[in-house]
């Protein structure tokens, strides 16, 4: 069904493509008459629309012209693209300019040889387009949905959750991802809402012109599904709340990433393991020097904290390069910190030595944390156990009585694990070798005592 309104004149529009300017859309852009009038005013100033977004319109500077604009809905059942559908209006004196969310076409003509006409059959076109927009509101909650899926999958399938990431200082990745994804979805939601209101007003105009420009009856308003003021205000409030939340997440993510990059200091361990007990920390690095100035007790220990050669009781042990999936894995000592654990260290040692003419190898991984409170340390100890030994899958090892540690779990069968807590300090060890970690508890006690500043 076609409908016709007022006639317009036609002229060529000459544009300078090198000069562009951007303007924020007016508040009443959702009203088609206001939107078209605003674009025509810009054309009279020598600004011709090039592209349209949720908040901004980009114009190209040119000579002022008496241009006319018309907004029409796209046909969702037509497989043609926006430019092709817009090209069908060329016979009426219009040229395709741009589109909004592939639902609204923006056409431009010049006063003289164009007429306002909708080249679409049936008013159900608006209902189809509006149905396509319903899913856009849920897009605003996409980051939460993905976060919940990740939380369930990581906690019950992979063995770690938010506490582990927060203490280790990786939680900023989650916040940054959620914030950026949320801001992107919020922008898409805002654009969808603009298109929704614009389509509803275009439908009202369509019905008015079918009735010869008369007033819309109450029944007609119900048919168009107009948005009440209360629902519109609620949507605006929800959008602002979500936008603020995602912006805060993004800021936290960026600050956390900067902190992780600045506080992270990694030292690659090579050569003889015993040599690091003599050479000690490389205090020439300003981050290392700053850390040791705050924690002078650490200077008395090797950068390896508990050297692998002490566990193996072999002074000839050397660090080797371990190849995993085609990539070389170095032995290293890493010192960093996070909001919940300001002081933490991670040490990875791959050792090799000769014994009776045969080559021997062993591995020791250490993790040390100073959390804000002992209660947080106790919860984090369980989180480490869930991650490394899957305590949550119906099995929790019995704690070992200790005169020094507040909590101690040792697993010395096959692979060797040690989880220990002293106050707000947590130490974890993973060892592959022929020694028993139970026999080396004094080394762990001494290391925790020293690292804690005792």
C-alpha cells in the first residue's frame, strides 16, 4: 500500500568529501518530522548527511542547498541491502544516503522533482521490524550472562573462581572485559531504542496519512503500541544505571591492568641453583630495589625462596629449560601484588643433575601470598586446593597437625602438594621428584617466617 504526501523540488547536491563535521542528534530525533527538518536545516547550512549513529550524525561540508530528506522503513522480508532498497526510490527523485540499524532508510532529494512516498506494502512492516528489536534489550545483560556462565564453569568444572583471580591480581581482566562489552552493548541498546521510537512514530505518521491527516484515535494509539512515559523513564533509568556500572568496571579493569604491569617483576633463573644464594636479588632494577626496601627480610633469602637444590639436597643441580608444546618454559622468580594480596611471589624451578652417570630431573613450583586478613587467607587456601587438587569434587584431604602453621595439608603420594597458612600468609608447593615434602617442613616454616618479616 502506498501513501503520498507533499511534493518536493529536486536539485543536484554537490559535496566536498574532504571536509567532515559531526553533530550530536537532537533530543527529538525520534520524531520523523523533526529528524527530517533538522537534516534539511543542516543542508541549508551546507552540511549534507553522510552517516548516522545512535548519538551522532556525520556531515560533509558543501555548498548550501534546498535539500529534502525522508525517513522510510526497510522491508525486513526483502533480501536486498539498504543501498539497493534505497535505490528503488530513485524513480521518485530520491537518492539513498545511509541507514540506521538496517531498519530505517535515510533518503535525500532536492526540492523540485521528488515526492514523499513509501514503497512498501502493508502496515505490518512496522510490526515485523519492532519484533526484531525486542532482543536488543537483552543485549544489555549479555556481559552478566557470560559472567554467570564463566563463574559456574570455572567454579564447578575447572576448579577456580573469582577469589582466586582477585587474589592473584587477574580479576582486572574480568572487569575490563565486562566493562568494555557492557559499554558496547549499552551503545547498541541505546541505538535500538532510538530506532524503536522512530519506527513507532513513523507508523503513526503512516496511519495519519492513510486517514488524510486526521487525529489519531485512542484505538489507533493502542495498535501502534506507543511507549508510555513511565516505561520510557524506567528504560532511561535502567540505561543510566547499567552505563555507570559498566563504566566503573572499565575503570577498575584499566587501573588493575596498570597496577599489574607496574608491580610485576620477573627474574629468569639460569645456571647453577646454588649460585643465586650468593648473588641474591638484582637490586639494580628499580622495581626490585623498591620492593626490597619495603621488605628487607626478603634479602636474606634466595630469589627462589626455597631453592630446589635444598629440596633435592644436591648442590650441583642446575636450572634447565623445559619444553612444553613446542615452547620453552623458563625457571623464574616472580614478585608482584594485588589489592587483596599486596605481597605475593611465584617461583618455578626446573632442575637437572647427574647421578651415577644418569641424568635426573625434578620440578618445584612455589606460590606465596600475604593477604589482607587471616580469614581471607583461610578462604584462599581452600580456593588453591580446589584449583590444584579439585578438593570440591567430593574429596578434601585431612589437615596435618603442625606446631607452626595454623592450617597444613600435605599430599606426598605420587605428585607432591603442600598447602599451608600462617596467619594471613599462604604458601603452596607443587613438587615432582623423589623427596617427601613432609621431610622438608622446616624449610617451609623458615621461609614463611622470613617472608613475613619475622
